[in-house]
DNA sequence: CTCCTAGTTGAAACTCAGATGCAACTAGTA
DNA sequence: TACTAGTTGCATCTGAGTTTCAACTAGGAG
C-alpha cells in the first residue's frame, strides 16, 4: 500500500527532515509523543512518555528537542496562565491559531478559534508594521460549569 | 490645597487600603515602585528599586506583595514571550487591556490597544460562556525597524 | 494613649524548571 | 567503511519563586 501520504506516523518528523535536521532515535521518540498527545503536555510529562518508549532518553534531550521544535515553529509553547507552577506546555503548531481559556477554579483548558482573532492579528501586522511570528492569547476566568456551580 | 483627588502618589495604595488590607512601610515602597515604573519591571528589578528607597526590604516581601496585587487584579503579570529567561514582568492593570508585541531581534516591547481585541473578548464571554478575569495577548515577531534593518 | 492580635516580615533553606560544559557517541555523507 | 559535524547523557549549575517559622507591627478595641 504505497500511499502518497502516510501522514499519521510523523508529520513533525517529515517537517524536521525537510529542514535538513538530523533524525535521531531520541528525536523520533519525542516527536511521536508530541504528535500523538491528546492534551497539553509539559516537558516532564513528555519525558515520562518518551521514557516508556525509550528508557535511555534524558531530560536534557527533551528540553533541547522542544527548543528545536519551537525555534522551527513546529510546536507552540504555552503558559496556560501559570495555573500550576511555571512550567510550559507544548502543542503542535496548528494551521489556525486558537485561544486558550483556563478556568481558575477547575483548571480546565478550553480552546477557541475566532475570526476576530485572525482579523486582530491582521490589524497588528498592518497598523504596527509588526511581522508576527508567534502569537499567544491566553485568558483566565471561570468556565460555564464553574460559573453555575455552588461556590467551593 | 486639599484637592479632592491627589491621585499621583498612590492610586494603588488607595485601592489596596479600600480593600481593607494593611498598609506597611514595605508595601508602600513596592507600590510606589510599581506605580512610577516607566517600563515593565521584573521582580528582581522591583526589588532593586525598592531597595534604594528602603534597603531593609527583602526579596520575599516583593514576591508576596506582587502576588497580593495580582490576586486583587491591581497588577498584571506578563511573560513578554520569555525573551530573556522565565521571569515575569509586572504593570499596573490598565483601564483598557492592551496587546504586547515583543521583537525577537531587538527585544523592544510595544503596546497596542484595539477595538477588535475588546470585541474578541466579548465574543469569548458570550459564545463560550466564559467569564474572563484576566487576559493576555502576547505576540512575538519583528518590529518595523528590525524588518527593514540589514540582517545581523 | 496603651494594649492586643491577626496579619506581615526577614532570614535561611528549599523546590523545581530549565541551561551548560564536556566527553562519548552517531546520522548522514564522502 | 571511515569521517565529522551535530547530538546525546551525565554531572553540575542557575535562578526564579516558595516555604517555614520566629520576631515584628498596623490598626482597631478598650
């Protein structure tokens, strides 16, 4: 089955290789963890998952690889309003930027795409003559469930 | 000259006292530093400036006071795209939220207010039923000067 | 004005994410 | 198959921010 686009096991890998970067065993592992993540993971969680695939992998390699991906715009670094400590979270850079909403009560993270957001970025580029490379809109507050819940 | 609003030396102080919080010598000092800051300061810079006014002041007190102000929504905590390390920057919470643009080349921080931003927040509150307490839109990229400058 | 106490402070020690220096290793190429 | 620039792992470091606790004090009660 020589499909033209196998896509699933390695869009990030493909993109890194297309940039002429070396594909090591460790990088492959970390990339697959990031790629298949169901939620936002921090560096420690990524290390833990990578460790299950390849126990020899080191913390430092995870940090270095995440920096590499960030520099190449392949992953986005999130703070998620520092709801718990100062760690960073990572997600594959999406085709279309979205907003992250963090509930200050239950900690749930919700994502939201908006045309207004796209237009706002356009306005910044035009009016400020600022060339946007990365953007991050994070909002802290109370989600619909927590708003209607009885106060803790 | 009993002006009804002396305003200048202590709007933050007044707001804290209005909330029934204790006004200590140290807090007064830190508040005045934040209040008169010409640019975004991190905790260490705030400590340094506070130290010039009151050498006895401790790091810990600065951190605690900044947390207090943050909890009361009197200052906003910024990351400024982590241009240099993981520290946080602080600014008085403005009447109207603005966007922070960080130049990845020269490090300059520019602020920008936008009607679209206000509308976007309104949309989030309405469509997501999310009650916004704090919002932070940070953008990284290249400012107009650096775009036209010769590559380093 | 004096006393009282809950809230605040400072000093030291701690935590934790992330970075760095360097010798050993290896992917991709000649 | 050999070579080498780039990568890895380990040990160590850094630096922001937090915690613990005894001593102190702002601001209200008497």
